[in-house]
């Protein structure tokens, strides 16, 4: 028989987890927007836009990995 030893998280921990997921999504989408938006309001060349967008996407994955490690 399998026994479920997981204890239900407190509302504060669940809120922080959801907030962490939202921040991951925000940074990821912002990185994609910066890369693919042709009429980006800031005067950046294509190379700098791609570099900045990739940096934001990589940072979002670091946040996501840290969030998963914190939950286990």
C-alpha cells in the first residue's frame, strides 16, 4: 500500500508559489516580446534586442528551477 506523506501547504506558501510561477511567465514572455517585436519602442539594434531577450529568458528559467528546488 502506498502512503501519501505530503502535508498540505499553507496558504502563504501556495501564494508565493503562484507568484513565483507568474514571475517566471512574466520574464519569459517579456524576453519573447523584446526579441520578436519589430517596432520595439527603445532604440536597440537587432543583436542587442536578441541578447537582452535571451538574457531574460535564461533568467526566467533560473527562477523556475530555484522555485522547484524550494518546493521539494
